[in-house]
C-alpha cells in the first residue's frame, strides 16, 4: 500500500505493509517506510509529474519502489508475508495519522494513468526472464 500524507512536514509517500482483516501478526504495520526521506522532496514533487510505483512480492520478500528506486524490502524472516492472493486497491483518503496541512487543497484528486499486474511463472524464473 502506498500512502501520501499531504502534510507539509512529511512531503513523501509511505510504502505501508498491511494486509488481512485485523491488526497483529505484522498484518497492519503503521506507518511504512518513507520515500523520499522527510524534507528532501520539493513541494510540488508529487503533483508536478506522474510517478511509477511498484511492489514486488514473492514467498520470501516484499519490496517497494518509486520510479525504479527500491527503498524498502521486508523479508519473510522479518514479517509474516501474505500467502494468499491479494487485491490491488487505489483510493484517495484523508489520513488520520498525518493530517493534511492548512494549505491542503480540496477537493483532492487521485489521477492514475495506468495499472499493470504481473505474475511470475516457473518457466520465466528458470529462463531468467520476465512473466
């Protein structure tokens, strides 16, 4: 899950590791890792252009990246990884954890250009290729 805070003190997104229907057993960890680090993004970093967000998940790792830069990886040794198929959810919400700053503009828009989902196959893994 990627979350954008719109908070002027945290102008970044968070790759949050959450799954399941309840907290506990590392299913609902809050918050996730930040990208870029706090204070390092210009004010219009997220709104001035499209960005590519990625998540790679397999039996042993879950990695988050933005524009091709991997900034957070969790392993099955650190957390319980999902073992069943998951949904992709795209939503716009006003966060309670980091409320938007006083200059936040409403209504807020969540513009998505495209979404792709890939599933690796055993033959692709053996050949060293992609799905």
